[in-house]
C-alpha cells in the first residue's frame, strides 16, 4: 500500500513516480468574493510522463454557468511543461504562474491575458489535512480517481486559508480581501476513461473564519440504475471539521441534495456528520453560482459551485460544492422522465 496518510513540505514538489503515462501532480485553489457573487477557480494539472500541463483560471458569477459564457475562462488543456517547473513554481506559456513564498503556508498566483489579470496571494490557516486511507485501500473519495500502485507513494490533501490581492476582469477591478479559500493537492496515476462506470460523488467546503470550517467528501453507494440522485443519503467518506480552532477528522455522516433543477444542477443540500471527537456537524448549503465543468477526466461532469453554508450559528459562510457524476449517468437521469422528484422534504440544519 503506497497511499500516504501524512503530508510534509516534500509533498509541495513533484514526487518520485512510476512510468505510468497517467501519473498526475495536480492542485486547485478556489476563492469567493461574496459582494460580487464571484467564484475564482485556479487549477493546474501536470502529467509529467506526457510532458504536458493543463492550467489556468475560471471566474464565475450569476451571469453565466458554461465554459463558453462564464465571467472568464482562461484554462488551457494541453500545454507543454515549462522547463524547470515544479509543482508550485512555474510559469506556463498562457501567462498562468504560481510561486512558493513559504512551503505549506503561502503561495502567489499570477496571470496576465486579454480580459483578465491578477496578482493574488494565498495564506493558509493551518497545515494541510491528509486524506486517510480506508484500511488497506485508497479512500473512496479518491479511489475512483487515483490508482493504487506499489512502486511509488500516492496521496491527497486539503488546506484552508484566505486570498488577497488584485484582480481585473474586462477592465473592472475586483477587490479580493481575505477571500475564503480551499486548496487541494493530489498525486498518483489518474486513469479515467469514458467507457468506465464511476459512482457519483461530491466535495463540500465552508469557512466562516480561520477557526471554524469544514471539508467533506461523500460518495454514492448505489448503482446508477438505483440512484435517485435527489435525496439519496450519500455516505461521508473523508473530511475534517474545525470548530473554535479545534480540528477533527470526520468519521461518519451523510450528504443529501434535497433540491435540483431539471438539468441536474444542485440547488440545496444538507450535510450531517460526526468527527473523531464526537462532535456533530449539521450544515445546510445553498448554491450561489456554478460552472458546468467538463473535466479533463474522461466523461466526468461536475457542477463546480460557489455555495453559502449555515452551520454552528454561522450564516452564509462562503464555501463550495463539487457535485460530480459521469456524463452518461447524468444523461440517463435527465432522460428518465419528467415525473422525477426534484425536491424532497428535509430537515434544515440548526442555526
């Protein structure tokens, strides 16, 4: 078993790897500007054995939810790896760049292209939280994305913090001050093809402040044919809960989307979970804006959402939802008939 249950500064660079052409070194950093209902997605995905990188930003607000009409789409899918690049130190040909200021603590993101430029600095709240393996297997939250290999170490982590700096979209300056951030990091072989049948899953995050936040993975445990998509209690398989500065790993729980539109997009969801300290997390999320994200992983369709959460007395805490399923699964659900339930009764979390 090569999965890593701990992370260190060494994981901020490229890892020793197998010769698998699907080996990935990837990370996204997302932030939100509440007064603009604006969602920023900064993503880079290296395939070093193919000598390629996919990288760039998306900006999304309520004016558009497609890659073709969102506020800005600067993501390039097939770029050559820059000479001398490392995971968080590189400059791509499309103008997207990342610089390590302090490993595991601070990173600078810059970009300059027609219609968009920014100079943004991410500062972490605390050290990253490594996703734990499930017994002798990769955790379900990553198992369908990262293959298990014996010859090299694979892994995944999350980290919260804030973003500060300058952003200009089509000549309009947007103030980015202490914007809530979630950063992820994954490494290992990532082989996903359209003919495969991967289960539906989700990734949730909220940050009220540096001492109160959560992140959770939930995965459907039902075959496509038995998955109602709306109202299904998906088991929580990974995550963490920070309450009053005390961090605990999530050990159980469920997530349910209780309202969707006819095109499949989520509207409202409920998360109930328990952490290793026995603390109960009860949260309700409502979507602010989203991007229909057709991922670089074959056939996976994601609603990548800016979401406001209510939990532990915090109201409209900025956060996100990644709600994913394979395109064939979504297409089957949408063709299954107009009588399907798009809303279900569900208790709201206690404020």
